[in-house]
């Protein structure tokens, strides 16, 4: 699962992407999302709506995104997430 961004040929980091979307198990589930921030929020919504588990190698990243940035279930933090929060 992940977010993809397609930039225009010759574009740089400040150029608006041509397409931003979400892939789950190699299948495009959403596209034309506009920006990465919207894609992150919608990815969390898709994960919740489909009752998916976070990928093991990205579990801490998604937990930080969920609990610190989106403040969903923010009172129960794992040790790794608590350490990341303290660093912020």
C-alpha cells in the first residue's frame, strides 16, 4: 500500500504533480487527489474503511500518522510512537 505521485516531464519539486493516487496491493484505488497531504488523509480513511492492517515494515509510520498527526486514539501510544512524539 502506498501513495504515488507523477510529475510532469521537466518539472521540479515545486511543480504541481500531474497525478497523485493511492495503491493497495498494486491496484490503484484512488487517483487525481491533487496533493500528497490529501492522499495521506484519504489513505488512512481507506485503511479504516476496509479494516486493513498496517504493513509490518511501516507499522510505526502509520501509527505516528494516526495518533500524533490525525489525533485518532491519541491517548494510547506504543513505546516507539511515544519516543517519536517526544522528539517532535
